[in-house]
């Protein structure tokens, strides 16, 4: 969706934005201009038809003085419809869109907490010429907002805003610094100055006199604290209900099946509700798996598919990454350096070619149930610090750092993990957690960047500290999970999933990323999420009802790609030509000598810097794209 409020060139701006995001909705396109006595609004929409496939449900959707442009799905729309009919509301379509509009008419902003789904919406009320923007509780669907003149411009993707008014905009160096530290962009940071993301769980109403009203209807820290203080939820019941709710569709639905626990749970529960459901998985070239030391996830996906008796579509990833990198950077919209987006893109491409519009994903379980290696590793730092300091400093540390991360064409994953662990093992809770998943410590990052950006580095680190501390939860595992759900999940995983799936004109739904599941997760003590060295223990207990032990008890595997192989082999020339001699170096953002040293460490096998190099390559390409679109340098 896209729109403009109180903009004299609103029609042209919205037309440019809608054209730029045509991939998000190839089934229908609409632009409506509404002119009031003192304010005008232009709403645009690209439709991917999922519920009520008729033209009657196309958007922008207007009815009795309200006009709605809405991106996403509200899964409980049928229940809400029945309730609204009890108030005398009469419906003309079978769509969730009309339910959202009528719910707003009856309950106003109170409707937002009633919606179970993923959404970003813009609603114009002709009674007072106001425009309200709102976003779902956990930030599944995006909404970029640019205050401009006396009003506002907004769209589902940053590139749409840039396409329309790029020559008015400027790159924000603080956002580039944040991307370099995290390899993604936190919710509170802008990479194009002035274009912010509406906060998940919030709404903003723009009035014709130029004033703005704002509100928060769902706050993650408050909801987590409330759940922790309340009764324990029945996790099995909650998960079954969530997956069933996420299956509502008038278009075909399939599932991602990586072979891991989370996607296996979602696929198993979806199969219980729809025995005809099919699944998609990713496989890699054998030589790439060896260099990355990757587990063979496809084998476990086959086991799970056979257990359920469902059809499994396997997609081998052997892309030309030299050509694919620029495409992925453009798709991802923000400077995001996580190549896992390629997996999502290729699976969604294959599903769409097979006629599937909707896919279910297991994303979100790791954040809510303590499933990442960083969660366990941060807990283990306290145990490590009980080892005598002399032994840690003079024996363990030097020995681990001296080990190569690869020998010949075979990667040594245990060495990479051990070296990573030592970078945060001596730190306190918040700092150790941050360092466990960011790409650099403070000194490494300030050495790599323009010295004048040191204050921006400190600002990004302070921001993490504030978010982590913004809780009353007393359990360390829960504090980490809450921080991840507010930053990592929204800033990285949900962002790349939305962009990669919508680039293929498909919709990915995430049953774990749901307010009811969120509350259930925080109603369970952290000690049951990580039990000894067993992660997601309570989720594994629940899963034994639906998933074979062979899947549940397998080692943790990330949803990744053979990144070391790509950086070491496929991208070697591109790293030299595009990054080392690139615009970021010429502009002064990156310092050349530390960058060259980082690349040499990767190629020698002394250290694994593949993720850092991929992120910097992505940032370089993003910077070039933004400048080519007219956005001014910092």
C-alpha cells in the first residue's frame, strides 16, 4: 500500500510509489483521491488476492465515509464479522478488508487489539478528514512514514518512498553504522533521514489542522510482564489454535519445511487441519556444505515429510551469487546483510510458479523460546568465568584464537563457535548478549569506520542497552527473548521475510509471531525454555505429540546459506573490485586498511569474517542504489 496526506502532488507521488511496489500485489491496482474542505488524501494499493478473490474486495476499499488501504490479513475476521453483525452491520463482501473497516467504525483504535493477524493500514475518515496509520503488534508488516510539508507520505517499502521523492532525501550515517554493527537495521533507526518505520503496536492519526495524535495499543515489554505474572498457558492448545487460524485463505497454502523443529511443528499442525498441504525445502551443493560445515537439513525435511505423508518440493540452491546479490539488496529495501533471505526468495519463487500464494513459516520460535545458540552461550559465560583467570587468559584464549577456522576445503564449525564465544565470555549480561550476535565490538567498529562516526557507534550501543533494560522481567532467558522479539525478530527476520516473499508475490505467515503465542511463551519460566543445555525444552516437550524424536532431538541448525564458500570463491573478484575499491571507501565511511586486513584474515582462514564481508558488500550495493535514486550522501 502507499499514500499521501495533505500533499499538493499527492497523485503523482502515490502513482510512483504504487508502481515501484507492483510485485507486492499483481492481482489488482487502485488509486483513490479524496478531497475534503481543508485536506486531501490519496490512497494506493497493490492487491495480492488471498481472501475473497472477487473484484468487490479490491482496495482502496470505501464504504459510508471510510476508505481503507490495508496490507496483510486478519485471521479472526469471521468471528469479528459475526460480532459486528450483532451490532447491525451489513456486509457486501466476504473479505477481511471490509471487516477491518467496519470494526474501525464501531470500535475505533480499540479494534486494533481485537485483530489477530499481520497488518499495516491507512484509513481515511471523511467526517473530519483525518488519516490514521496503524501497524500490527509485533511488526510483521512494514509501514514507512515520511513527514513532508504539512502532511505525510507513507508506503509498505522504503524503495517506494525513495522512488517518488528520492531527490528530497539524504542518507543517515547513524543508520548505516547500525546496519554495520548488527547486519540489519533496528526499528528505531532510519537509513534515509526522515523516513521512519511506524512502531509495531502503535497508531498515528493525522488531522487537517496539521496536528498528530499517537497511541500505543500493544507494548511488548508490558505484555511480557503481564504474561509472566499470570497463569501458565497450555502451549499445545495455543500452538494448535494459532496454526489453524493462520490457514484461513481462499488461495492455496503450503509450508516451509527446513527439517528443523519449528517448521516441523508448523507443518505437522497444518497437516492436521489440511491433509492436502504440501511443503518446500532448500538443499545445497555438497562442496558448499563441506566448506561451511553445514548439516544436511534436507535429509531431515524428507524424514518429516515422509512421517506426515505429504509432498515435499526440494529446491537446490546453487545460485550465481554475483548476479543475485544486487537483486537481493534491492529486494531487501534496507541494508540487510543476511543471505538467508535468498532461501526465502527462492522457495517463494518456486511456490508461486506452482500456483501457491501463501506459505507458513516457523519463524519466531527461536526468539520466544530461547532457541538461538547466543541464548545458551550467554548463559554459559558465567560458568566459563569460574575457570581460573590465569588459565583463561594465558592458555584457553590464545589456544582457541590460534586455531584456523578452515583446513583445506573443509570448515571447522566448532572452532568458529569457540572463537565467537571468547569475544563475549568475559562481559556482563547485556553486553555479552549484544556481542554474541553483533559483528564487531566497539573498538573493532570504530577502527573500521570514519573516526568522526565514533559517537554514532556509541549511540547505537547505548540504544541496545536501553532496549535490553526496558523490562521488569527477572529471568535472564526471558530478558534475552524479549530483547530479541523487539529488535532481532522485527528488524531482521520479519523484514527480510516480508520483502523476499512479496518480491515473489507470495505471502508468508508466521504462526509463532502472534500475540497469543507471545503471551503463552512468557507465561512459561525461562528455566523451562533452556533446561541445562537443552534449548526450547518446553517447546520440544509439546512437539513430541506431533513430531518424531529424530527431528526434535537433532542438533540445532540455522536457516543459513554456505556463506563462507560464496565469499571465499564466488564473490572473490567482486569483493576486490566493488568493496575494497568501492564508494564506501571513497566516501570515507569505511577505512581502507582495516577493511583490507579483514578481507585478508578471511582468505587466510585465520578468522571467519564471511558475515562481515557479506554485510559490507550489501551495504555498498545499497548505498550505490540509494545514490542512483537521487538520495543525497550523508
